């Protein structure tokens, strides 16, 4: 099999395995593991991580890098990894743990291929629908700095704020422009910014959830809306967000938070 075929096969097998656990064994296994659903997720991630290591072994043997959910803790920093110039496979066996535990369908398996450190193909398998989404950054410029990435919750089929985000992202530029702002933020698992001077999207990962493997979500957003994406996370940005220094004022119409570089005082509640 070629690499895209391996990616499709892995995501289907991993997704079907996790779906079986969700539908028939979830409650019993959580109870048997002391009532902690994270134990179940770790177990599924570990087994599917082992499956991925086996299936992508020819890729690694040829000099590629494999990064999985359970191996990410021991991996080099994302900046080093992405800047290495090597081919990379990144997988996440369950992206959307909240809907998964609620027995909902809005979760999937992501497998992304980066050629020489540049995202080239992302395949997302949706077990509930039995189908794949295949994403390529056509017509876009994709640059990644640091390790801030979004999650599947920011995709159109995701849960929570997904519907609002998916319909609002194309309007971020016009909304901010109309109000004289230089940046617009959309609430999600990551903070999204649109730089009106360049038209670029940037995401600043929140401290509690910065997933290295969710590049597929970025590629989905970039492909859908045709922006040039720039990822950046700095210690200062993390501290500002983590300390809660900025308390947002919501635009309830579009579920967007709009902020100006020049006038934080007037746009944030005291």
C-alpha cells in the first residue's frame, strides 16, 4: 500500500475499534477502571498507537518521524520536530473526547502527513458516518511556528461552539473591519486571530489544551476559508491567557470576541 492508503486503513481500523469500545464497552470499562474515563482513553490511545507504530513502520524505516498520542510526551518539541525538514506522520485516535464520552457521534480519528515538515495531506475518519475527510492545503500558504494547534471542536461537524465558528470564520475579517479593529478572536479550544493587515489566521493555544497532533483541524480551516495560516505560541501569550488578565466582552450575535491592539481597555470588562 502507498502512504495515503496506509493512512486511510489506519484511521478506519482505529476509529472502528474506538467506536466499538464506545458503543458496547464504555460504561463497564470506566467502572472497572475506577470510574475515570481518562483511563479508558489512555487504553484506547495506547492500543491504537501500537497499531499505528506497526502500520507506519516502513515509513519510519525510511527516515520518517511518527508522533502519536501516547508517544508525544517523549517527542522533541514541535518547533524542533517541524523544523527538522523530515517527513512526519501525526495521529490522534480519538479527537473529540467530550462527545465520545457522551455517546455522541462528533468525534474522529486524525492522521496527518507532513512532507519535509510541511502539512501535505490530512485524513480524518468519522466512524459514525463511516467516511473519510481528506484535506490538502490547496490554494493556500501554510506556515507553522511553535506548537499551538486547534482541535476538532473547531470543525464544522464538531460539538460545542463548532457551528458558530464554522459560520463565523468567513465573517471575521468583515466584522472586525467594520468596527475598526485590527484583530478578531473566535472562542474555541484555541484562540484564533485574523490579522487584517495580512489576512493571516493565527492561533494561540490555551494552556489547558494544546494538541500537537491536531494539525488536520488547521488544514480543514485553511482549506475551507482560503486563508494563509500562521501558528505562533509564546510564553508571554500563554501567561496572559492563563492568568485571565483579559476578561472578554462577547458579541452575542456571532459568538465572537473582538479585540483591538490599540484599545484593550475599552473592549474588555474590568
